[in-house]
C-alpha cells in the first residue's frame, strides 16, 4: 500500500504513521496480509516474530526503510 504524501515527512506534516503490511504473517481467511500502523510495527514484530533466542528475523530492506522513524520526525512531533 502506498500513501503518498502521508508517508513522507515534511515540517508541515511530520507524522508518517501509515498502515504497513507484515510480510512475516500468514494471510488471513480472506487472503489479506495483517496490517499494522508504522509507529506500532516494531511492537508487533517483537510480540509475534521473535525467535526462540529473542532475535528479530531478517527483514527486507524495503520494510526497514518503510518503518524507519527519523530523529527529525520525532523532534518535529515533540518526542524526546
């Protein structure tokens, strides 16, 4: 899913919290991927996809880029 301007940081619209499909989850009964908000995605990964050794799986580079929250975005939104 692409969300155009909503997924791009700007000083006027610093929030880039958009839905992200999890490629690690199985499809649901309707053949859809599970979807999570970008800002909560790492919580989902820890809750659902940690290995027995408490390690996250290797993620596709595109997913790492898509779910990255920059320091600039955090600062603009007042997050310390």
